[in-house]
């Protein structure tokens, strides 16, 4: 068993490091700290941030992969999440089954031993233990309550300890609606713990066409959604910031060239540009099978390429905004003063212009996140999304597309995918609303 | 005005050349004419002579960017890129890889696309603005707040959900409209009704929020206060002052998409089996038919640039401060 990092794993942890350091740097300035705390003064923002936190933690736990060499069937790459869910990863039923069902959803023809004839019958599910519903529920709820109580208690203790120090920071700290935070945290932990404990005995969200557990599939899809939403910005930001600021600051032919570049790119219909990029990537990957050793690595590489394509096609609108704002800021007195003092161009851009663009950048990052999560589903439906073997909400929806037309309906695959997606996007939307409200100087908050 | 238009159209040429360059590079970087010939002729028993013949027949036997065997200016013009681009500029889309006339296909598929996209666009515009005005009228009230929460929720649901839920509810359970398909003439109404309704509803959340924020920006302007001070009723202020002034920023967002309505909606058309340009594009993507994708990219870019020009013209028409 050894640590094995996929390409996207490396990038996602890189992003965590980048975000942590920039957050830490920002927190050193009291002005920025006050702004950040103001975001969390609204109950909605706190609640949605905690929901987002749960998604991110699950996505990160699915981004630490291990390669097991000891198992009998070849080299297997598993993540922490796979290890926690191993009881549902390796066990597969034969076909559809409803949530918490103990029998298959469709009849199969079997030979009845007693009557010596072939009959149609609902077969019992292989990996379900019924009869312990109440006991498991109590166990699940208890685990959740204990876990939540432990963490909330720790935090309360820490708050009580730091409350003695009367610093401006602790005042900001105490105006956060902690009760909302604790309630949402406790509810989510209890729900998750209950679902997790129950998943040992039941398929809590049912199974799909080939008998795969949908709870496991939905959890695995979180990583795909969160990664597409976050890593794309890692590609977008450098392009948009460097090009937008240079265009606005240098003007002249640099401006003309960059304007031409983003007008050209944005005039191509987005989906088509992505589709053309993905088609190219598919051909390229087919001709280079040496780039990946396993199916998992192939789907990971494809995810990486998709993220890059999404990033390259979606920087134009942010670049346009940054260019306009830079044009304005470059005329400000403090920039002119800096020029008069002989401060170099790059230093002016880095120290005087970019920090004043941060609110635009941050707003666009949080605004884009939910759009990208939703776009993944549409792209997978069109056939230019992530690898078909990869767990993603788009693939789940795509595979379950015809299930509603069945008689009787199979609703749970779509339900799982859509509800996991809805909660994430709703939380992201609510949070980005609040960020925009606080950081946008035009909003009358 | 005329001079401005000519300048804009001339400026569109380098952009379209750039668009062609991007698609061309994406296409030929991985898929050489030899590969295309092999794919079309079948993998078996292709001799170099057959490939050469196919390439010659389809005009792929020229070098990509630089023809060293030609002389003078022809070194650049007698190449695949210049020829292909030039053909696209004359709207000669050629034949698809499956040997269908693309221009003919596009012409016959524009109608069905428009029959969904245009009503969706118009109805959505009217509903969104009406609702937004209503919310601005009751701003700060419980009604406003609850509607904004509903709007965020509508925004947060995947568009695919509305389509699937709509089909199940209205077609499968209530049998109001057929699940999918299309017919010519007035018959088509029963087919397009559900896609239009779903299209309008799915865009409601984002639309209402956007229009509301535009109108709210106007509410705090001085001229609105003056109008109120004159003793105008809130409704008169809303319709005579806020609405006309709010229309200007709305123009920027709205006019630019009008030409692109021709392209149809990818998802809607493929779910409802509408034989429009959207489903045409999706089929081409799935069949990896790059000739069609290339044609649609070009068409989409032309329509987008047309939209930008129309936006400027509409500004000059409606905003007395702007002259072209």
C-alpha cells in the first residue's frame, strides 16, 4: 500500500495550498479580515459555507489515492473514500433495486425447486441485511450526534478560551451566527452518519441498472463536480488576470492584440468550442495509449484535459472586466504617484493594480463555480464531458435518461444525482450572492 | 453610421479568420488528411494511391499553411487553410463527412430551431421583465424576499431536471402533449409547447434576478426621486421612468443573442427530437463529423458578431447620448 497521486490530485492539493496561503496573507490585513468576517455575518452565508465544506471534505478525501500491490487482482488504485465505502464499492447487485429495498425491482425467471417449474419472482438482494433497521438507525443517529457534539464542544471550549482576549478580531469573531453554524453542522453530520451506517445493510439510495450502489456513485461524483468547479479557475485566473491587466495597463498594440484574442474566442459558441476541443483530445488520447496505465488514469487524464479546455474557453468575460477596471485604475492618483516615484511597471501592476481587482476576481470565481458544476452535467449529456467510466452526476443522469419512461418508473438514480447536485449548487449560489453583496462596492449593502 | 457599419464589418473579417484558424488547428493537429482518407475509405486495403485520389477529390491534397512548390503569393494562397476559409466566407459549407450537403441541411433545419428558440426568447423576455417590475414595486416586502429565494432555487436546479420532469409530468402522466417529435406547419404547436414552457421556466430564476437588479439600480437615481417629488404615483414612476431607463442596459444583454437564436438549443432539441440545428450539432459531435462542427462554429461566430453590431445600432437608436 503506497501513496499514489493522480494528476488531478496533485492539482487539487496545489490549489488547497495556494488558497490557504493567499487566505493567510489576506487575513494579516485587518481591512480584509473585517470584510471576510462580514461575509459570515449572514446566517445564509454560514449555512451554505458549511454545506460547501462538507462537499469539499468528501472531494478531498476522494483525492488521496493509494496503490495496493498486495491484492490478488492486480494493481488497484483506491482513494480514502473508496476505503471507507469498500462495502459498497466491490459489492454489486444484478439490477435495479429501490432505496432500502430487500428484493430486486424486476422479476426474473427462476426454477422453483419444490414445484419443478419455471416461475417469475422478485429475487432477494444479495448484499442486503434486513431486520436491523431500527438498531442501525439508532446506531447511525447516535454516531452522528456524538460526532457533532464532540466537534461543537471542542469549538465552544476554544471560543470560551479565546474570549478572554479582548482583541478586535474576537469581536468580529463573536458576531458570526454560531448557533446557525452548529445547527447546520449537526444536522448534516447526523444525516451523513445515518446514511453511512445504513449503507452497510442497505442500498440507501437504491441501485442502478447494473446493480451499482447509487449512494456510493453519488459520493464519488462529488469529487468530479467540485474539481471541475474549482480547478477550472486555476486555469482561468492566470490567463484572465495577466492578459486583462496587461491590456488595460499597456494599451496600444498589446491591448489591440488581447482584445482581438478574446473577441475571437468568445465569438465561438461555447459548447461548440468545448466540443471541438474534446473531440481533438479524444483522438490525441487514442493515439497515445502510453500516457495512462489504467482506466482510472485514463479517465483522470481526460478530466484534466476537460478542465483545461473549460479553462481556456471561459477566461474571456473575466478578462474583459479586468481590462476595463484596469483602464480605470491606471488613471487613479495613486498609480500616477507611483509612476512619478519611478516605481517599475511590473511592480505597479503587482502591488497597486492587482490588489484592487481582487473583489472582481473573487466574485467571478464563486459565481463561476455553480455554473461549471451544472455545465458538467450538460456536457456529459452531449457526450463531450468526463470519461463515461468516471463517476459524475452528468454520467448518472445520462445513463438514467430513459428510466423515467420505464413502467413502473425508476426514479431513484435521477433523484440521487439531481439532489446531490442541487444542494451543492444551491449552497454555492447562496454563498456567492453574499460574497458579491459584501465585496462589490456597487451593491448597497 | 454607414461608415461605422463598414468599419465594423471589416473588423469582423480578421476575427472570423481567427475563428477559422482555431477550428482548423484543432482539426488538423490530430487528424491529418491522410487519417481522414483512411477513415472514409475504410481501414482495409487502402493503397497510398487511393488515399491520394481521395485527397485530390476532396481538395485535401494541398499543404496546410505554406505551399513551397508554388510561386509568389500563391505560396500562401494555394494552401488548404486559405482555400477552406475562403469557401466558408462565401458560406459554401461543402459536404459533411457522411456526404450530405451541409448548406441544404442548415436551411431545412433553421425553421424548427426558430419555432422553439424565438417564442422561448420572447415569452421569457416579457415574463422576466414583468415579474422583475412586480418585485421592484414590492421591493423589501415578504413577497419580494420569498420570490428571490424561489429564484435562487430555480437557478440551482440543473436544466436537465426540468426537461425530464416536464416530460414525465405533462406527457407521460397527464398526456397533454406528445413526449417528443416534430411536424410541419400548425401541427407543430403541440410539439413545441412543452419545450417552450420548460425553456421559459428554466431561465426564470436567473432572468428575474438580473432584470430586478437592473431596475433596482435605477430606483436610487436622482431622477426617480424627482419624479416622486412631483407627486407621481409609484406605478407611473415605474413605467414612465424606471422601465425606459432600465431598457438600455437590458439591450446590451438581449440584442446580442437574437441572431444566435438561429442556432437553436442543443439540449432542448435533442431531448424533444426536434430536427433543428441544435440536434444537428449534437449528432455531428457524437458522430465526430468535423465538417459539420466546423460549419456550425463559423455560423455561430458570424451570428454572434452580427449580434454585437446590432447591439451598437440599437444603442444609437434608443440612447440619444450615443452616436455612431
